[in-house]
C-alpha cells in the first residue's frame, strides 16, 4: 500500500490532530517506508540522511504504541529509550516527541551531560514513558541504578555512524546488554559502513530494511567558492564576505574551540552578531546560541571540528 498522507497509517487521533496542527500532511519517503513496518512491530534498519524526517519515522509509531498500551512505568524505569550522539540532537528528538504526543499525556525525560544531574534523577524517580539521551549520561545513571532498563519495550539508536565516529561503541554495547530480550529495536544511520552493519546485527532481530537515497553530494541549489590565502588574511576576508547582506545566516567551522571563541569575539567587536558553540560551553549556553542563530539575533555560528571522543560506562563521566 502506498501511503500518501498520514491518515492512511491508522495512527491514534490525538497524534493525527497534532500532525494537522503542525501542517504535516504528506509523509516523507523514510516515513512512508518505516512507519507501517514499525506499527507492525518489526525491528528496523533505516538508512537516511539528516533532514529526511527520520525522527517522525520512529517517533510516530512509538507514540501510537504507548497510546494504545497504557502501562505505568515503575520509579526510575522507562518504556522507551532513544540514544542520540549529541546533546543538540537529543534535545530536538525530545521536542519532536512532545510536539506529536501533545495530546497523549505521556512523560518524557531528557538525560544528557552539560546540565544538572539532580533534576534528571528527580524526574526519573517518577518513572518515564520515554527517555531520550546521550550515551555518557545514560550510562552514568545506569551505573547508579537511577535509570533502569528492565521495562523498556522500544529502543532506538539514532545516527549510528556518528555514534561510532564519536567512540561510543562501549556505551552502546553496555546499554544493549541491559535491555530486555523482548523488545522492538530500531537503528538509523546516514551511512552503512561495515562497523554499523555489525552493530545492527548484534541487536536487531530479523530487521526490515528501509533505505532512502541521499541527495547528490553537492545539490544544485548550493553554490561553492574556494579562496586560497595566507592565514593572516583569513579574518579580513571573512569580514569582507560577511559584509554581503545576502549572507543572512552563516555557519563557520574552526580547527579549535579557542579559535571559535576568539573569532566570534572579533566579529562581535566588528558589529557582526556571532556566537561560538562547542563542548567547553554549558548545555544551556549551547542551546541559547542555537536559539539566537535560529531566530536571527546571531547571524554567524562558529563550530570547531571535534576530534574523536571516547567514553566508558564503567566510570562516572566528567562534564
């Protein structure tokens, strides 16, 4: 069956109402392929680029399942666990659950580093329907039994290729080993290298596969230019480029966190609204920078290119 609108999936009415309120009418290819399989209870291996609508592809079936099967979570337990590689992605995923599940009365808890641990523990003490988090803080709470996975019915590993690039494989294995055998699992990845395939085989059971071809590396609407120059001239060239009013929002990548801070300060001094965003800043500061960039109060966002990170579930992370 070809699904050309969300009504055809048989989703609960409160979810359909939320979709209509957000002006969502036609599913994207990853949604059209994944949602029926997940509603049928199948494990899923999905390949899709960021921006294709994959969050809704797993969030809508999860919400539908929770709405149809009302079970009270025990203290410090959750029925759904979603792992994301970065704090920002985790925040976005939880926001999607809240948007589409606004009429269902479900409890979601965001568990990630960079913010206070105690409020997260307090929220988990009441139990949760959905937990979205990053591997390090998830493992931290697992180690202290302030997050328990014995009641998990559905598990999502999002952006698996990026998870492995960031060195989270030990954390992921610890989480998967703690999950109940009877569960529905989903793995989404933009690419499918050999290590991601092996990871999928380790915890997905006879999965269905949905692959959405990515766009060409350089879409036609993107115009590219390269400027070769000495390091001392880069900053002046950047200011010159930013004097072009058509460059309404600009993301600049730097080699180091210190470099991002330094150039952002210099641009601010030159009258260009700019923010730096990197791991040395608190989660609140990072979210505030994203919000300023989103609403146009900061025209330029500086981001360092991060090296591979490593973490472990056997010791408390330091944030």
